[in-house]
């Protein structure tokens, strides 16, 4: 699909940022990546929740809570990350690594 990132592209973007010496730049929050992917695919939150494994209403409630919570207070968690990854055709590890990268960069002291 046009406008969406593959696992390889996400890892490549992270690698390119590192080799250019831009480690100090904070990576995007996973919430922003998910919303960008939804927009690129023309999906609403309801559409994404229905594409995830499990109960669509529960998925939608969990995603709504995740999106509305202040950035940096909630971790996605393995089960929801797995469901999201399957819906987007990505690996769970990539989503969790992106989230971990954001939290690590947020916790790192600024120079």
C-alpha cells in the first residue's frame, strides 16, 4: 500500500538516523506512527480495531485510552502490540522496539 512503512523501512529509518549522528533527536511516539499508518490506509479507529484480533469494541476502547493518554504515561503492552502488528502486517518486535526507543530517548539526559 502506498504511504505505509514496512518493517524494513522502519528499521532503515532508525539506522539512517543513527549513522547521521542524530541520536539526540527523539524518535516519534508510537501513537504518532500508528495514526500516520491509519491515515495512509484511510482507516478510522473503528476500522483498525475491527482488523485487530479479538473483540473490536474492547480493542477500540484500549486504543482510545492509549491515544488520549498523555504521551509517556502508557506502554502499549505485548498483547495489543501483537494485535496491532498483525493488523498492519508488521512484526510485534518492531512496534515494541519503536516504543522502547521513544521511552529511552525521553528518559535520556539532554546535552
